[in-house]
């Protein structure tokens, strides 16, 4: 199943949760973010998926790893597409 959501208006360090109401239990999930962000499924518990969000917060001329978005960042305009498999 595919579910599209927007991010929270105040991101919490460690990720935000999305409940996949269409499934009783999520076995596997992947997530894709819009607006230049990168996202990963940090954990799954029952039918709730925790999504951790990263950005590349450095000058374009520099190189480095993605960093988790700072706490309280407004992600309400960012779309997240979750593909979940379960029952």
C-alpha cells in the first residue's frame, strides 16, 4: 500500500510517526521525501512507522553526509510517500 503524508510543523529529533491505518501490522516500509530532503524508516511498531528526516545542510561546494533535520523544523510543506507491506 502507498500512503502520502506531509511532515509535522515541528519536527522532533529521532523522527515523526505515521500510522498506516489500512494495515494491522507493517512488515516492511520505505519512504521518499520531496523538496530536497532525504528520509528513512527509522523503526516500525505494529502499524506505526517512524520516519527520520535528513538534509544536506552545508554549502554546495562542500561535501559531507546528510544530517538529521534540527528539532522544531517546520516540514509541513514537505511530502513523504511511504510504501508499506504488511497485513
